């Protein structure tokens, strides 16, 4: 097995989608324990995904939102000024992300949701990454079961707090 330190970080984008009332969109992963159970079970996250070679991060985040939520009813409000990097937990090294990466370096965007809840369709791209979704208060986001990504969500909740309610 390749040493963790020798593995690269996967370039990635993340989308914090703001409802006009200031809540944010989160969805439950289909590949984590608890999926398929009550809405409180499982691991939840904001949409995110890899950046294709040569792809602009702003275009990548809109593509990922479309692929994972089935909606294009969003517009970019802000781009986080920094790339946020995280390492996978030891038990996921060599398994997650195709086994080729030690973690991800992410460019996060705040997006305004401009549609209706019916515009969100988790089944438009199969296999679906998520099986349930909900709007949550931004300050409670890090308290949800976001797994090992909790420090990222704590930071984003602080850094994007001023955008809640600006998506009207």
C-alpha cells in the first residue's frame, strides 16, 4: 500500500446552498451507515464533488449541484477565499475516493436557491449519491452527523454566516 504522505489530494468543489429564508441544504449519503432509515440516521453533507481536469471551479460546482440534486435553480453568491484541505480518516485511506487520494482540497461556494423544493430531484443521475434531503439552520449544520468533515462545516458556518438570508 502506498504511504499516505505520498498520495495526492483530490481537487474538489463544495456547495452550500442557501434557501431564501437563510437555511442551508443538506442531504444524506447513500453509501454511509444509516442510509435508508429515519431522517436523523446516516451521514449528511452539502453537495460536493471532483473537479474535472482543466475545469473551472465555478463551473464544476454548478455541474456537481445539477448531478447530485437534479436542480439548476441556483446562482453563485460567493466563493470562499481559500482552498480547504482535509485528510481522510485512516480507515478510509486506500478505500474512499477510489483509493488514490489522501483527502481532498476543496473550493467552497455559497449558492442561492432560486427555485421551489419540487425542483430538487435526487434521482436524476444514477446511482444517486443522496437518498434524503432537508433545509437546516446554518448554525446547527456542524451539529448534524457530518462525520469526519465536522471541522470543515464549523468553518463554513462561520465564514458564510453573513450570507444567510441574502439569497432573496
